[in-house]
């Protein structure tokens, strides 16, 4: 059960932080052509699938082998910096 808690916390934090990042330029370029609700739905759906699959893949790798978890941690630290 602890796995689901950490999964949802990571997913929510990444989801919220990425909504205002690179996709802001795309939203601004489409704001005159499409309705705001369809643009926001597309952004939310794309973020959900992109980050959701990445979180699931990383969580699965860390469950397979403890050594993978250590490598993923160091890799994430380097990418964050």
C-alpha cells in the first residue's frame, strides 16, 4: 500500500509542476483557435500519460531489483541538478 501512496504523491507533484512549463507556449499559440476547455483537457491528458507511464516504469524497475532503485535514484539526482 505504501507503493500507491508514493506513486500518487510523485504523480501529483510532477503533474502540477509540468502544467505550466513547456506546454504554456503551446497553449498560448492555440488559445485563439480552439476553446480553452479542449486545450486544457489535451494538456492534462498528455501530461497524465507522459508522466504516468514514466512513474509506472520507474516504480516497476525499482520493484524488480533493489540495485535498479539505487541507479534510478542517482540518475534522478543528476538529472535534477
